[in-house]
């Protein structure tokens, strides 16, 4: 979802939609604490970005090809994809305008489910695109269907969320998923950048960690991930900023915690990637939480 994946209020959605070329207005809402959804209709544009949260996407209609963490996947009606923080999403081509719905889960909710189900605290997704014959897709589809149908009953929503999060966590494995489409140097460089978001990173340090020279690294990184290392790092920092803002960290404290040199640099990149200011994003999150406490879906 790229730019739209982080937009959390109506102003941000309108700004993001404008930057993406005048598509139909997205629908955004919160259905339970730590659970939000985004639905985009008649999408024609190609998106790219880094996921800030755990999420499950459903292709409602349309056909496209997407690269997720370096591997290509076809998206057809009914396709379900699983996503985790740090996953790189890049649309390759769109064969027909389509409708996509994304449901995101806060990390705390995922961790609580794993602990309750004795799955351990940490894990990585063992797969990205789910086999439609896998019975674990049932709860994921039911949650998407409930949102598409506009069900407002609080108990029905809560049950659907708990079942879906439990199904989602069953796909998390302690062993990291092998990314076949990437060179080892690119995998090492990507991991280094995600682990050092708040640090000053130099290209020489990155190349040394990746065990290659910086010229080959830049060419391979951009070819296989679709972004040069600096652009990847910037988007990853913005994604982390989204998580901190959703957690209540004041915008004035976020810049240093994600590696930007000052608040103005955070502001500039945040507006470009998300479509609104960090303050507007944080304010929209607080309004969504208040609406949820009043029983509102949106």
C-alpha cells in the first residue's frame, strides 16, 4: 500500500490519494483496539513502500503482480497476503483496476496472541501469500468479510479479530523465511539498515557488513528491492515513526529515535511519504481512538 498504508485520518488519506493520481477515495477505519483497516477501490496506480505493522491484505477484485520482499506474487480476486513490519512492497504491474483491503494489527496484539497460544514471543512469517486451501485462511477471510459488510456489532467484531489474529500468528515461525530472490549481500544490507534505523549509517559501513563493494551493492540493492539504500532507509524510518506516533510518542521526540537529524527532516520526509504532518497523523490516531470508545467504526 505504500503511501496509503500509514495514513490514519481523513486529511492524510485525501492528501495521499492526491499524490497517487486521483483514484477513488480510500475508506479507512478502526474496528478494535490495535486493529485498523484501509480499503482502496478502482486502484490503477503502482505503489511501493515498507510495512510498519503486521497486516493481512485481501484482493477483492482486479489483477496485478507485486514484489514482496524480493519475490513476485500474482494478485487475483480472493488472494490473501501476510505482512510484517519491515516488509518491502512494490507493485510491478496492474492488469486491471482493482479493490484491495488491508487490515493491520499492532505488534502488542500479535505478541499477546502468541504468548496466550504458547507460540513464543518472537517469530517471522514463514510465508507471504497464503495457499487458498489452507484452513487457517477461514478466520482471515471472515474478518475481511465482516469489514466489507460494515458489521458494527462490537461482540461480533471482537470475536472476528481474536480469531483472525490467532490464525495470523500461526504463520509466524521462529526460523526466518528464506528470501530466494535476493543476493546474500542484499539480505545482509537490508537487515543492517533495519537494525540501525536510529544510527548514522555510511555507505562504506553498509558495504562492509554486506561483504561486497559499495558499487555492486548499490546496483544490486536497487535492482532487487526497487529502491536505492538511502530511499529504503528513509521509508523504514518513516514506518518506524508511524509506529511510535501510534504508540503516543510526541512528534518532537520521534525524529531522534528514528535516525532523522532534526524534526524538520522528519517533517519533510513524513509529509512526502505519508501525505500529512507527524502532528496531524498523531492527532488523527487520537481521534480514531476516541471514536472507537464511543462505538464508531470509522
